[in-house]
């Protein structure tokens, strides 16, 4: 995502870690693995719908591939 000429790319692997969320106005803030040493991201309602839809499809594909 480019903002003001700055580009950020992030790679995250999620295994067994704490996953917490917090409502903040019209977005959901997620925290993976802790707030001080983990990874945080925000999503809108639509973004969360897309994430869950894609995640559900990916989980089904992963389970049927085994």
C-alpha cells in the first residue's frame, strides 16, 4: 500500500498465538501475539467480511488437501 510515497510490505505467520480484537469506532483492531511484540492490523466491516470469506475457503482447501 502506498501512502505519501511510503510503501510497506509485511509477512506474518500465525500458528499458536493469542489473537485479540478491539472495536475502535467503525473498525476492528486485531492484535496477534501480543500488543508490545506482536503484529497489529485494522479492518473495516467489509474488510473483515472479505478476510473471513477468504479464510474459510482457505481452511477448507487446506483440510481437504491433507
